[in-house]
């Protein structure tokens, strides 16, 4: 991994061209599998990934007789970065030379605030076991497809974990996708000992995983 470097990032203090790269990296990561969130029909809300490019070209990038739109518009991703990444957040970027090729961030949050954010109730027994303490919400991690398989995500998660532990956070929660196509993050977190504490209804496919962060560093 000699050509890869890792740096802290904040949209509030970093140069604007770095933020632009983070936004584009985010859009590319989620346009790829397993999310396939690239283009969307503004009428019926059906969406497609970059794997569907040829199919969409045949339809002129239209559906329901209207042009498709970006699933993740640049303006929305930019606004989300400024909203989600605060001074309490741990955010790391992976760079290949000066190009952003991966991102990873998370932050401390109470369970009540997290449930409101996720629009989902966690298992009552699990919730009671944690009480009122803050937990580490492992919000996002992604690497461009051409750079996957090189343990880049693992390195960023290690940096984030060290920040969490330094903040006194000893329990982590992550939202990921289990089906119809399990994401690499889902499979990876499960191998690390994370357990499901909630699932979205109606075949959504997303699941909430959690584990104690003590001892996680050696597992990474």
C-alpha cells in the first residue's frame, strides 16, 4: 500500500477541491454494487446502477416518460458532508497520490438521537443494556471499485476506531445492507463479530449491526 496515504478530513476546514473530490468519490462508490444508486426515475423512484448503463442508453436515460436524475446529486452530498461531519466526528480519506479514492467517517451519538436519524427502533433489550451513554455511529466507509481488495477500508476503519476509543466510546453501531445483495461491509462487519440489532421492514434489505469496540483493534 505504498502508493496510498491516509489523512484527516473536514469539509469545514479542508480546501474546496478536496471536498469536491470526496463528493465525486462518494457518488461513484454508491453508483457501483451492491448499492447501484446511480440514476433514478423522479416519478416512480425506481433506480439503477452503473452496471445498467447499456440498458439506460437504449431508453435514452428516460423512464415513465421523464428524464432520469442523479440518485445522489452533487448538491445533496455536499450538504450532507457539512451536516454530518462535525468537530466531534472522526473522518479519514484514502489518497492515491493526490486523488481521493476512499472515505470513512463516524461520530458519537446517543441511542435516542440515532433512532431518530435512522427512523428505526432498536431492540429494547439491547437499548436497555446501553442506557444513556453515547455510542460510536460508524456512518460511512467506501472505496472506489478499482482500489478494493487492498485493505484500504480496513486501514481507514482502524484510524476511526482509535479516534472513537480516545473519545471514550466503547460500543459501535453501523447500518449496512444484507440483501438482496450483501454489501462487502455487511460481510466484513459480521466476520468481525457484529450482531444484528434491528432490520428495516418491507424487504428494505438494510440492517443495523453492533458490537463492543474493546478488542476490535486486534481483530482488524
